[in-house]
C-alpha cells in the first residue's frame, strides 16, 4: 500500500500546497531562506527611503487577497526612486523580488548599489509590468568587500505615472523563493521536509513514485529517497552540473540512471524507482512510462537500515523542485508492468 507523506517544518505542521491553476495542488518544498528586506509590504515605513514619489498605503488588494498593497506614484522625472539599505555578505549571490501591478506605468528600472565600493552593481535594469500581478525578480552577486547595499524597487523613470506594489524580498541565493513577510526584523523560513519515520521495506525492496515539475537543469539536487536516521540517504538524485545525469545515489557509491536527462525542463514528469537495499545493481528506474538503462554503476552492493522515507528540500543554495504534484511509497518492488502504468503520462 502507498504510505502517506507529511510535512514537519511548516506552520502548524501542515504541508504547504500551491494551487497555481486553482484546481490541482502541488506540495511546495523549499530550502531555508531569510527575507532581509524589512517591512516587506509596508512601503510607507521609514525603512523604505524614497524621492520624487508619493505613497498610498493599502490602496488595493494584494496577491494574498487582502487590501494591503501600496500605490506608488512617480511625480517627477528627476531621479525618482524607492530603496532600502541592507547589510549583506561580500562575494555572495542574492535575489531581490517583489510583486507589482501597473496602474499607469508599464516599466520599472531596477538597481542595486554597493555602498562600500560607491558603485552600482547594476542599474536601469528594465522589468515590464502589466495590469495583472506579477513577480519581478533579479539575481546578482555582491562584489568583494561589499557589506552594505541599497536595493531599488526602481531608480529613474521615462514617464510619470503609478503602479501597485507588494511583497519585497531580498534573500541569499541565486533564485527567488516564496514570500516571507517581514515587519521590523528579518524573518527566516526553515527548510521544508516531508517523510514517514516508520518505514519497513518488504523483502528488502521498496518503490518510490514522484510526479514533479521544474525548470532548471543546471543545479544538483535531492529528489526523494530513504534515510537511516542519520545524515545518510539512499535515493534519487539529479546531477545538473554533471551533464544532467539522474538516478540512484547511496552516498557510499552510486548508479546513474540516464545521462542528458531533461526531467527539469518545465514539463511534468512521472518517475518510479525500485530500490534493492541488498544489491545495488538490481535497482529499476522508469520515467514517463519508459524503463531506463542504468548507464553507470558504482558500489555493487549496499546494506543500510532504511527506516525513513524522505522527500527532501534542497540545500539553501540549490534550486528546489518547483512542484511536487504526487508522491507515493510502496514497501515492495512493483513489477515492470505496474511501473510503466504508474509513470505513463
């Protein structure tokens, strides 16, 4: 039978579910992140410095469904701006994001300024906005010696006009994660995790099934697997930095499933894997209804106590699995016929 999954690090111990199409939900698993931008949706607060604009608090309904989005109106073309000063680490990747909706303006010019080096890291980076809420995102690296920056919602404009603003976030990492609301202090969201801590495989074999969607084929990441109660994991892993290999990893020896995998190409994929905990070479992998050839095997045998099913979020500087649509664990080895049927799109 399929074992349920559960989340352990979210509010009230409930899983976060993302309903992007308002119909089908997907489990949202993200790494630990901290929003360094204060008063993330209170742009009338003194933490947000400005010039050449007027600000109207709580002017319209934000993406969270309440009237807490501010209206920003540019009243002069002489370097209008909205900015916040933030302490950062040198030579580090950061991502700045916020939600915006056009009232009159259709383009915002973003900038980030290095206060230590007295120079812009970038400026006048144009981002288009429409009359629907969208998230504006930009990633950058701080220079060596940089410990303080100014992040600009916009700096300069080609025209007067207004737009609506909500949910600013500055986070350490090369991509944005879901909004972490802040007021007077920074706020940290812990890493998401899901699993079952009372798992016993039958005949030393088990099957994992996962339906996922993601759009980055460059970064290494855990997908799902088993833990033995410590840091050791035996599961499915994606080597984005190693020619997009995807397959089994024991953290003591590993076997790749396929090379040049495109499982994180923006489309939905169904993956099922049979784990043989006594003989590594007997593992089986199916992707989208097709049995995969194990192209490389290291560590021919493996014995471990596998008592925890793990659906793992990545490390803080790795890309997450953007959408986990379905996840099942079977305490037995499914047949090839069952694996093909389970994974066919």
